[in-house]
C-alpha cells in the first residue's frame, strides 16, 4: 500500500539530479502517514504515525531509481503543474502510449521496468540511462524521436492568425471589387 521510504537514498535538499530534462520524469504526489524511522529500526519493521498525514512525492527517473520522500516546497514549485492536477484531482497526463510505435510486449515490459511510460519520455532519455532498458534501446529511442518529429505540432495562436489572415484577405478582395466597380462607373460617366 505505502511505498517504503529509504531516507539514506534521498538527495540532499537543493541537490540537482543528473537525469536530463524534468519532462522525462514521472512524478506523483500522494498523502500518507508519517514514517517513524527510529522506531522502525528498533522494531525491525516499518512503523508509521497514522495521526500525522503528510504529502509525499514519488519521482520515477527513466532508466534510473524511484525516489519517494516528503514533498518539499522545492518539489511543489518544481512540479507545480503535477501538484495542481493532484490537488484538483484532474488525473495524470502520461503522454503518448507505446502502442503507436507497435512495440512488442517484451519491449514495452523493458521500458516499464526502466520507469519509462510514454513515447515522449523515451524520446528524451539520455544516453546514460539506455543501459537500464537493455538491448535495442537506441533503436527504440530513435523510433520514438522520429515519431514525435513526424507529428505536426498544432499551435492555436498560429491557427487563429491564419484564420484572421484569410478573413482579412477576403474583405480586401471585396473592397478591391467595390473600388473597381466605382472606378468603372466613374469612367463610364466621363
């Protein structure tokens, strides 16, 4: 139910992790009881204070470790959109599924075990994390990059400007016709 928190593997506050872009991370916020480290050590099992509920963050690094810790203000600022979605219970957008690349079940399993869950994550994974995927990782990453490059990016502002331009061009054409008609009438009178 509740992931075990290994305090000694947590990065020091403010430490920059070497995993590449934050876009590749899979981040999840959740609540849970406070972990009692000293009491757990004495009892020899995980002990929690169920009266104190804290906010936690789980950060899965593609091709690397999973970090679970109490959410800090830096985490909330760094992953502000994920935190907002979690607070508003909007769900998690995970990206494009691997089905679009026609990967085999074995390839999908290899990627999932390496904490890679979308085409976007796979496309921006660093060379150092490819070994966590296994054989064929470079080819899979290349396929993901090519797929994303082939997808047209829709920019709503550009599309709005195109529509405005078309409307203005049509009005200009109408005005040109009116001017031609007026000039023709003026020429007919002389």
